């Protein structure tokens, strides 16, 4: 080293713990001994355990705070800033639906759980076919049955604001979770509008509540997803029927898949197979322009022994959840 400047020395490119650094000992009183050596390992130990360098603050002044090693939209090794949703925040996990981690296990982004705006629950009985007035003898329209012809079949498979509860021995007036009670029709349910909702989820259950013991269908259900923002409808259901010729109850699966909701009062028919002799096709009616649901599916049973459309009492429970 004698006779050379530090800048003239050969560069050490692979530093090891056993290598040495020169250091000036400020406490040394003997001038000829002030230059000392220290190993790289000892120097690192000192910096970590005794110096004021550590702990390093987690801030942009001392460390890169970005998230690394991310895979986004199929592209790997991406870099992103830490989301403002979680940066320097106390987050209630109940408000989060998705957490995203970088390659080092750090949370860099979160997706807030959808806000549930309101829930409406309705319960009562409904005439499975006829929609109209209640006459003097307390019957929800003509008692039927009705002949099986195409124009009449299309009136079945749904109930709407004109559908009365069925006033027989087991009839129940329509009641709601928001305090509305003792409705003769299902009008309050179909008066709802969804202008402030992005999405509406509907769960429906059905049970036979008619006095006619010639029919013994099993319970049924339907689950519907109306995305007002994307103008789509998806749904599935299990719709009960009864084959009188075989004295057999049968539930038919059904599905809805519509990707372009339009119009003022459009009927959306379920895809349902091998049920044409036992059920009217289940329907959902939507006024997309006004953001209203104007009809919901109901099992309308066909009497295959007498070739008639029945008008029966069905117990219906509806839960509508909006986001």
C-alpha cells in the first residue's frame, strides 16, 4: 500500500466475511497504533447490533416501499405502489373481501367487501296462475283449472303485483320485513325500484299450501342474480311438479343466463327440460329501463291427467339483497 493512493489500489470485487477494512481508532493514544483493522463480519455485527443505523424506518427515505414480484393480468414480476386503501390504515377484516400479497409476503392491496344497501324479506301465499281481482266468494280470480293452450300457458310460471294470496284454508296474507303487512296482493314487492343498486340477489323458496290433496309436490327454490350495471341476469332453480298419472312428485332444474337486459317489461324464460307436460315454463319479468322487477318465477303445475293448468296456493318466501 505504501506509495499508492487508495484510488490506485486493485479493486476487491468479491467481499468475504474474513476480509479486513482499515479503521482509525479515535481512542488510541499511541499515534503509531491508531490505524487498526476490522473484519467485514465484525463490522456488520457492529452496524446491526450497536450502531444507530438499525432499525431502519420503513419509509421511502430509507427503503423502497413498492411491492415487487407481482403477477398481474398474466404478466409476472410486476411492481406496484402500496394501495392507499391499506397504506397507514387500520383495516377491519370484516370490511375486506380480498387481500393481495407481494413475493415477500407483504400486503400491497386489498379489495373492499361490497356494501350491502338493504335487504327486503317477503312471505305469504300466492295463486300459482291467475292474476287479477278477488271476487265476492273470496277466490283469487276464477278457480280454474284452465285449458292447456299456448296463450294461457304463457300466463303461468310467474307471479306479479296482481297476484293475490290464495284465500283457502291455508292461505296467508303477504307480510314484509320493512313493516308492511297483511297485503292481499304482492304489490309492495313489485313496487320496489333498484336505481341506486348495482346488483340485486334474490332467494325464493316454495312450498305447496293448497287444499287439493290430488297433488303432493315437494318444496322448491330459486336463486337469481340481476346485475343492473352490467345488464345481465343469471339464475337457477328447482321447480316442483306432480305427475298425477304416476302419483309421483318431480322437481325440475332450471337456469337463466341472459347477457343483455333491455326493454320496459321483458319476459326472461328459464331453460328447463322435459317439464312441458307438468309445468309452465318459469319466468322472470324485468323492466330494465325503470330498474324494476315486475314478475318472479313460481311453479305452475299442469294436471297431466285432465290436461289442465292448475291455479293453486303456493307458500312463497322471498329475500332480496341489494348492493
